[in-house]
C-alpha cells in the first residue's frame, strides 16, 4: 500500500464515512456533505478545549525551569572552591539560592522562551534557553560591577551553566513526551488546507509525515469546489471563497493557505482580517519551499513587506569552520575508536573470506569522484550478483535495496543494523573528501538519473550522516530523498549540523531503514 493509499484508508471510516481527526461525518451525498453529523461541542472538542493543554504545558515548563534552577543553585552553593586556584569565592550568601530560580524564570520570560510559536518543534526553543543564560550572566556581571556587589563567582560559574544544562534536558524530555502523545493522536490542532489540488496534496503528505508537529488535517477548500466528495483522502469542505464560513462551522484551529492566483495580496489580506474574528491561526505556505530559518526575512521595500531570501552560506568563514571541525573530530574519533576498529577487523576476517575494508567510487562535492571507505559487510562478489537480484529490489526505484539481502554476511548484518560499517568514512572526512554531516554520497550511475534539483547536492560535501539518515534512510521514496537533500543544502548551518548529529544517535539505535 502506498503512503497516499494509507492516508486515504486512515481518513475513511467504515461504511464510507469520512474521518476528521477524531470526528466522523457523513459521506458525500444524501446527508448534506462531509462532516454534516459533527457540530462544535458534540464531544467537547471546540477550539478552546483543544488548546487548553497549551497553558498547562507552559505552566509545567515554568515549574520545571524553577526546579532546574533551584537544583543548580543548591549545587553551586554547596560546592567549595580552592581560592588559590582561579581566585573563586568559597561561599555564596544563602539568599542567592532562592534568588537564582526567580531570576532564571525572569530571564526565560525576557527571552520569550514560553511563547507557543517557539515551543514543541525546531531548535528555536533551545536557542532561547541559551539566550536567557547569556542574558543572566551578563546581568549578574553588570550589576556586580556597577554597584560593587561582591558576587560569589564560584557559585555563578557552577549554578547558571548547570541550570542551563538541566533546563535543556528537561525541555527535551517534555518535548519527547509531547511527540509520543501526538503519535497517539492527542494534543493536535485541526487544520484546513486551502489552495489548488497539487499544492494541497503535497502539503497534506508533508503534514502526515511530520505528525509530531501537531497538525491534524481535517479537510480542504479547493477552487471551484462544491461540498461533496473528497480529494486525496480529505473531505472537500468548500470553495476558496468559503474558507471563513468553513472555519466557523467546524471550529477549525489552523488555516494553511498555499500560493494560488485566486488568493493574491488583497484577497489574503481580507482573509486574514476575517480570520481575526475567529480563533483560527493563519499559516501561509511560501512559493519558495525548502528555504527556512535565517535565510528568509520580511523587509519593507517601496512600502510593501517583501520576502527577502538570502543566498545559502556555501563559502566563507563559517564554511571554513565546518571543515576544521569536521577534520578535527574525524582525527580524534579515529584515535579513540582504533581499538574497536581492530576488533571489528578481526570479526570480519574470521567469519568471511575477503578484505576488511570495502572501497567504492562515489561522487563528492562538484560531482568529483572519490573512493569511499566502509567495513565490508557483504560477500566478495556482491557487485556481480546485483543483476540477478535486481527484480527483488525494495529500494525507491533508483537505489537498489533489499531488507533480506542474501549477500550480507553474519557480521555484516550487525554492522549495517547499527551503521557501524560507515565508521571508516572518518578517514574520508579527515582527508577532505567528505563531511560529518551532508547529503548521502551517490554512486555515479545514480547521478546519471538525477534531475536538475538533485544536482544542488553537489554544492556541498557528502556526509557520513545527514537528513537522509535521520529521516528513514532506505524507507524513503526517491522524491523524499531529493527533497531532504535539497533542504539540507538550502539551509545549511553549524547549528543544523549539530542537531542532525544529535538525532543520528537515536536513528542508529532505532535502526529504521538500515538494511
């Protein structure tokens, strides 16, 4: 069953009724159109009720932040320093233990880390915690200097960084809990898609893929549509002119509008004004997709707010920094893992005939070929068997993949399950052929089938890990692989790289798509 078929099956209740979130409405025809049996309040699930959890979540965040700061303050107060080393004060006043949690929460408020739009998804929430910590450190330093207040520097050096670390861990844990709840269909906000069929189908698929973001698509409004039937497994609730009426009728929480000629500037402005009279949030999908974050800014030009898209940072100081970090980490990691390398080499040689390492020509930056290194996980004549196994491929139409590949050795099965076979690519990183994070290095025969968009990946070095690895690997379709690689190139940053490295640990232990 394809992903679209699965979506349609999930959005169609037995007997032909259309499911909308946790609500079921009558099917098209006879009963007055989709959702006609559901009305606000039927199950107490109006917009206000669906959003009530947000304030509880924020209150819980405040409580957790207070506890984290209190723990940091207690430890900072308890620890004693040798004044001969670093000249740090040996004690801190008792009132500082009570003051720090309050100051910590105030700093979090000033950094706007409790606002809904910065919570639950993306790195912005964690970045604002760092901003709050820096603000508090700067404030303490300024106040102590300006008013000549003796501050126990040892207390500050321990308490604030510890409070920061504990807060980040706690918020990560709360977000993980929320994502698990959303996987179960809880804490979602109903979403209406507005636009043309192609855009609606693409956005629907993307939202389904990222369900942890919290959007539950309940229907769509299409140009020239009537309230009957469905599209892409979604009830068609009306025309583009009926968006506000649909929002009021079904108490929709979020309206996602895609680019369309019918909804030009004045029409979108009027739609925004009309939605202000409801509880619905308005989301605008830009025509330029896959470009997010700091590269997009709204700037006033000739009296109009225009979206300015910066060039991707593919050169310069930050690029040089990435290269230095890559090579330094690769060399250090190789030295640390050298004993493990020897153990794996012995296991490979003892269980199968052939060399320990497997070399394969891949394409790197600017499409230049290089020899990529891996631990051998297959029999020696694996390449010669590809033609015979082609008909059994479970890949995405371009990549050859088999979940139960007979060419994989016993040791190789374990190596591939946890991506250990990729570790020797640290040598490729050290010599500059690869990066720690980047697109997957393609085979030359794969590159021959690339379209224009996919050639964007050659602007950067391929990586040992990347968005492809943490998003499903071999389970992804070819279109998804293209989209993910382009997204990385368009939005590369050091913070993005660190986030991918962190998520790689979870992807390795889960082993999803690794075969």
